[in-house]
């Protein structure tokens, strides 16, 4: 049989349609498409893809089972290392992890591992909705309680791994809904909230307990949790405070941090205002500042809310953009207007304190900086004005300080990130941490990897292996 | 769900609610706030804690019905429930023995000043409370504040009760009397706090204002409540809500409070028509 060099494409909503709705963009593989794509996997003995995956999924294994149309085996293999594949199949940057090292990539396109992962996960969700729930086996109860602080990808992964080991697990979440960034941050069109809810419901079925509206550091402190009888605590509170550029006019009305904009839309459903009570400004001309995934999410959200022109202002060139290539392409296809090598220098407001213009300056690329990217330098006298009604600042976040401020002896780094050792252990005995609160803003799968590592470290700690 | 254990009308559109909220009362201190959400479609609104009973695990809020959310909240009967209550949020008031402290509360802001006055008093301060209302029928908690203050002064805008005028008129007179004042703490409408701050700035008296910025998360992650304090951007929910009033850009605060005025009005009118109110 000859090798198919190109990936089997996944059908997508057309750009002209999808930019007016919040439904998911890629539509998923059919069975035939999935089997065909699965046959492209060479089942090579070196399996570099497994090493490329932060949670070491047996990728050739689950793909082989798809090829043989043995989907229950496939999902079983998947669940061994990853209990949230419907989420990771959608939001992982596979092109820089498992797929970049795929041997098939040397002769053609790498195998579409992420798309196959989504296929098998969606099959499982379908199956569950018909009542066929395959609950992974739990080990004998260890009669020990673990507290998980934050219900984002790190916390959920840590929770699910620990409950499988036989621990009693309770998740504490400050918001009124679970999921962390999966719920408030990533938009519906990239990760439907129904999927997040179903994956969390799965954890609930496994016996994980949830405490909503319960911000640790305020309602109770980390030391309270130990006093309450928890043997270990995992802190996965994510990247907290939004960063701003600190340029004039940045606090004008209509200027949002990406966190605020996306929280209003995704968590509070402001796109359904006034049926839902949380408002959001909707204008015809919106500027988004930044070049990462969050900037793409914000720009595409603005478009769906009804903007006619969305300007994505980024100070470097397209090559340096930190966003996933797939997201950049989706944004371009939908008509987001990229203003590259451009940087805002001030905002100008109207008489009501609402933003009406942003002044920008043109940039050029100079020498490489510490990050290995070419440093952007302003071009003198190249300032120009853009009329806008809203701006969304998506230039990153810094760790939320609430827990570190209220936890004695918890060591933090220069940016306020919680310091951990190679096992995810913090300076406080029995307290572990992982995800964005440790690394600064990173990806969902990195956070999941950290949650998984912390779970095994907690197990080792409680069995006396780890001091 | 959080049960409303007591509901009381305090004046026109002014409502008191005592809510069973054990996770709030364990650590709550004066100056902190809660965020609540009335129902599944509701917005998150911050309300500063007006009183609390740690033993009974109840927290008291006082709010004025001004828009859709506060009307919806006010329509829940005693014994009914609120969907979500989160807290305690924000940094507690800084309270120690300062000497003589003047607490200035206006309108709905009289309620959250109560626990601050009470704690200041218990720390051994001489506390002079100045409270102001629109008119006589709006007056609430006069006795309650009086009981924990060394002196209580009261003003109504129309002169139907206490002195005629604003809290600031009383404050000016007090400052003219040349007693030594070590600190002023103010809670009320932004315009009132700005006026208080302008007066005390001239006299160089340290003044703390509890800011009522718009919020969504209340936990320092969204930036909705950001304000310029002494030239720096601060988050009202986690760095505040109390700040040195002399460093606050009150004009910016007032502009930011009005950002959604049109949307709020639209939602309120639509709801009133549909609910036939």
C-alpha cells in the first residue's frame, strides 16, 4: 500500500459563516476519515511522538486501535495517561510537540495526532451520552484527603490522577463555575463549554468533590486546609493578573484586558446580553494588542460579537508571533486585519471617557534579545492614529498573588510565581504547585503535565518516599 | 445556594439582607466585600460587608435598588436563596490605634462603615462618625453607629433631619474646630469621597477611601476594577478596595463607573417592561 503523504483534512465551518457564530470551527473526522488518517501512522519502533508529548500518551497505540476500529481499546489506551482528551485534542499545540517529531513528517505531513485524539475523545463523549460510561478502575481507598486549589487543567489532571490512586479529592474553585481557563478563557468556538462540562462531570462520577465560590487564600488559607485534615494540597491557580503596557489612556472605558473581555464573554455569557446580565461593549472597530493565542481568541471573539474591523496590533513580524499557526490562519481566514511591526503608544478618549483612537508607532526588527527573538525598535516619526471603539490588551499575565500573600513561608520568584522543585513540591511541607502559577502563562497541556507530575509526587510524599 | 436568613427594608429602595455564608465568615474582616450572583444568568456584583456574625456564620449586606440586578436581588424574600456568594474578598481595612479617627459615610455607604467604626473603637480610638442621607426617610443605622462611636454627627441634603447639607459641610466645620484628627475614613458615592478627599488634602490628614469600582472576578485576574492610584494602575479588588484617597484619580473612577450606563439602562428598562413593573 502506498503512503498517503498529505494529512486527511478535517472539515471546518467556512470563514464567512463561522465569523458570525460561536459554534466550533473544526467539525471533526468521520469514521472513514479517521481510519484513513490512522493508516498513515507508520507504527515506528522509535515513537518520538510519545517523547514529544508532555504527558507521554501511547500515541502509536491509540492510533493503531483507531485503524482497527477498536475504539474502546483506543480510549482505554488514551485514558491511561490522559483523562481529558476531548480538551487536549482541541487545544494542544501538537505541531510543536508530538507532531513536530513524527517520522512521517520527513516524507510528507506528520500524522494528525491531535485530530485523531479529538476523534476518539468525541466518540467516547457520544458513548457516555448514551449511558455507556467507562469508569477507569480506582485503587483501594487510601483514606487520605487531598485538596486541589483551582479547577483549571492542572488541578483537574492532578485530581483525576489522585482519585485513581485511591485518594479522596476535593477541588476548591473561586469562581461559580469549574474549569478555570478552559471555561473563562478559551472561547466556545475553539473549545465548546459543553465538552468542558462533560469532562468535569466524568471527574464527578469518579468521586471528585467540588467546592465552588471558594477562593483559597480568602475563604480559607492553605494552612486551614491542613488543619481541616487534608494530607496534601495542590496549588494550580493559574496566571492571575493581566499585564498592561502602562501607556497613557489605558484605563479609558472600552479598553479591556483579554482576561476581562474573554471572562465577560465566555464565563458570563455577555454575548447573550441582555438575556444574560453581564454587559460588554460592542463596536465596529476593535484593536487587539498582542500576538499570542489569547490575542487570536480575543480578535475572533470581537468579530463574532459584531465588529466590522478587528485590527491585530503586534510589535514584531508574523514569524515571531507566539500563537499557534492554526489559530493565526483561522484569524486571517476570518478577516482579522494584522498590523504587524506596530506598537500602541497611547489611547485617546472622548468626552465620556471612552476610547476613540489609538496612536501607534511603526517598528523594525533589530538584534536578537534574551528570548532569541529579534528585538522590535520604534521607527522615528512613524506615528499614526487608528479610530477604534474598543481595545483588548492581550500581552500576558502575571501570577495571582492571593495565595502567596496569605501563605507563610511559601517561596515565590521574581515575578511572583510559586517556586517548586523537580517534583512540584513548594517550600511549604505537603504543598505542591503546578501550571501557570509556577511557569507563567503557558499551554493547557503543560499545565496538565505539571498536574500529573504533582499527583505522582503527592503519592510518593504520602507513602514516605519523598520527604 | 445561600439562604437569606433575614431581610429588612431600611428606607426607600434600601434593603438589608443577612445571608448564611459559612465560607465568608471564617475570615471576614471590616473593609472586605463579597461578590454575589442572583441567578444563572446574573452578573457578578461586589457588595461591601456591612456586618457579620462569625458564630452564626452570617454576613449582612445593605444595598440600594438602582438597576436590574439590585432589583432582582431585592425581590428575593426572606428564607429565599441567592445562587452564588463568594468571599471574603479584598484587603481588610488597616485598623490600629491611630488616635482620633473621623469616619464619613454617605447613603448606602453608611452600612459598610459600621464594622470599621466598631473595630476602630475596640482598638481604643476616639471615633467621630459623620453620616449623611438624602432625606429623613432615608436615615438608617443611626443608633447602631452611635453605639460604637464617641460622637455622631448627621446630615440630610434637604435638612429634614440633622444638619442641612452634606457630610462635607459637617467635616469642614469639624476641621475648623481645630481638634487634632489623625485619620479620616470615607465610604459612599465616588463624588462624595472625592469631596472629602479634597478637603482633607488641604489639611494634610491621611484619608482612606473604600472604592466602589465595577468588578467581574473580584480575585485579581480580570482587571475590570483597575484604577490609577498615585500614578500606578492598581486593582481595586485585590490591592484595595481601600486606598489612600489623596492618591486616587476620582475622575477616572467616576468615568469608569459610567462605562456601561447605557447598557445598564437598556437592560433595566427591558426588564421592567417584561416584568410589568
